[in-house]
């Protein structure tokens, strides 16, 4: 296991479970059909948890180009490693999206709603407005990065010794993503991760999905630019407050 492989596997599992819960809710004839937004946000939060558990010990589990860039701006990650991490994240998300399609292939075939099938792969705004949509993605990612900057390890007060929590230490990230989804996700579907949206969107365009919608490339740049902007602002604020 290397950081590059860890980011690929962690990102793939993130999308397998995250895209998987969307497929379970929106596609026809699944056991979870129409189970709603709470199920989707919970599934995504747990998807992040599993991805972080796998990749965390080896790469720090960025699983998100905005996280890698934000940490680099904040001098908490080396800039020269950013391209490698971003490449791994995109590879992983594309692999994960492919396996979601393979898992739910028969349900894709049973679903007539083109937009529902596209939603398994990528986000779309509830109300299309360029400035508002960028702001929504930026503010969600701002909250994500700012909170990550202020995560602390458990310590014993006497003496003041850091306690390693192992996989349990990934739980706060899951709660963070769950909170963002529940509170801020209703506007654009809270991509808050360029690789999470663009990687699967590319796969949606390439796969032979029956009766599929267009991949909406006119919107595709917003879940890329918005999260990077939000992560950068969080990093600059953290530096200003240091």
C-alpha cells in the first residue's frame, strides 16, 4: 500500500458506497427506492467514513482535490504531492462509479427517468443559477475544510499524551459530511469534491447506459471551481487566525 494506491482505493470505495446509496434510492425496483434524502445523506456520510478508514493510515485520506489543495495552501501538505493525489482521486472515483453501474445495471435498465440515472453519477442544481450554485458548493467545502483544520486528537490530561483512536478517529469526518449534506446539500447536491463529481460524470458519458441523459457539461465546471474556491478561503482564514 502506498499513498497513491490508498487514495485510489479510498476514493473508489467512497463513490461505490456514495453513488450506490443514490442508486438504491432513485432507481426503479430497488429495495430502497424512494427512501429519501435522509438515507442519501447518511449513506454518503458513511461512505466517507469507510473511505477514510481504508486510506487514512497511508495517505491521510484526502479523497478530494479540494482537501489536498486546501491543505497545501495552509502549509499542511507538500505542493509537489498534490498532482499525484488528485490523479489518484480521479482514477478512484471513476473506478467506483463504474462498479456502481455494474452493481445496479438491471435497475438502470428498469428506470425511465434519465435525470435519476444521471444523479447516480453526478450532481445537479435544484435551481440553476451560476453564482448561487458556485456559492453553495464553495460554502459547503469551506465548512468541510475549516472543520478539518480544527480537528484535534484525543489526549490524556495527566500526562498530556495523544491517544491513537485508530479507525474510530474517522467518525468525526462522517458526522461533518452528514451535517453538510443535511443542512447545505439541498441546493446543488453538495458535491464539495471535484473528483467526486467530474470523475463519475465522465464515466456517465462513456458507459452504455440505456436511454441516458446528456452529462450536462455546461454545469460540470461548477462542482470543480466551487469546492476549490471554498477550500482555498478556508485555508486563508485558518492562516489568518493562526
